[in-house]
C-alpha cells in the first residue's frame, strides 16, 4: 500500500549525536570542503567537485522543488552540534523503494556517526515515507560503507556487475537491502536530540 500521501517537508531527523535537515544555499561552502577531500572524492563523485558558488546556485534552485508533491529526492545535510559534517538522504526508486546514501567529512570518520545517520534515514524511509524496501549500493571495495549498511540491518544481495560508470570506467556495485518487516538492529526510535531515546546496537554480522 502506498502511504506517502503528503509531502515530507521540511525534514528534520534528530539522533543522539547527529541530525539531518533540509539543505540550504548557506551550506555550499561546507559541502564543497567536505566533498573536495581526496579520500571522499575518490569514493563519491563522477566528476570534479563544483566550486562553492555553483553549489550555492544549485542548492538555491533545489529549494523550489522541495515541496513538490511528487518529491522523490530527500537529499539532506547532516549536522553535528549545528555544523554540517555530511550529506546524504533517501532517493525514491519507484513508489515502494528508497535508496539510502551518505557521505561524511573525512575528519569525522570512524566514530560511528555514519551508522547513526543511516539508521535515522532508514527509520524515516519506513516510518514516515511508508516505503517497503530500502536499498543501498556501494563499491564492493568500500568496506566502511558496507559495514555501515550491515550494521543498519541491510542484507547483502549480491554484486551487480559493471553497473556504475565512474570517471569513464564501468564498476561493479555491492547491493544491500532491508524490507519493512526485517528486524532493525537498533532499539527505540528517533530521539529528541542528545540523550534522546534513540539507541543503536551495532552487532557485527561478520
Ligand atoms: C563510508 C563512510 C560513510 C563511513 O563513515 P563512518 O562514520 O566512518 O562509519 P562508522 O564509523 O559508522 O562505521 C564504519 C565501519 O566500517 C569499518 N571500516 C571502515 N573502514 C574500514 C576498512 N578499511 N576495513 C575494515 N573496516 C572498515 C569501521 O571499523 C566500522 O565498523 P565497526 O563499527 O564494526 O568497527 C565514510 O567513510 C565516508 O563518508 N566515505 C566516503 C563516502 C562514501 O564512501 N560514501 C558511501 C558511498 S556508497
């Protein structure tokens, strides 16, 4: 059943440490700085990172689309203590499926923040958007991203051969998914901020 009967706007998702919120043109500089880091760039964009001015123009244009009743992209900013430390979101693939994505500033890696951020998005996809299935794709060699998906309860479904064109080269992707009745390996729901009821259990699956 399709339950997404109204537009979700503005989206704010609050976890114990990180928050997702709508992006604004004022985020352009922070976004540029995090995307341009070689370790991040290597794993994400297919082209050069646009200058901050171009990103600002793009974000300004996007503002006009956020309240579209057919909104299919929930591309959000991730913040920690009010500072933008990442970007990502849920992109609808048809009516019942959403694809989760996330990018974190390099100086924030290794603290469990991406897992917390992705778990918030997955709750949002099921509990607010009413989706049936959430998928995640990543370079099979991107162990950090694979671990994030696994810790959020997504199961590995196989490798899609040669399905992503990155800088002129066709690459495989590892496909993961979770469906609405699958157990989510975190307890509670979203909190009201630091100290909220939201908690993660991060059992290793391999
Ligand atoms: C992938 C990314 C989001 C992970 O962010 P993070 O905040 O460091 O992730 P977390 O701390 O929540 O969890 C990372 C997990 O991967 C593990 N990990 C990371 N790199 C690893 C490596 N090279 N080998 C083995 N394990 C690794 C960590 O140990 C951790 O698992 P654990 O909790 O079981 O120890 C971040 O590295 C990033 O933004 N990368 C660039 C963009 C990107 O790849 N996005 C995903 C595109 S699909």
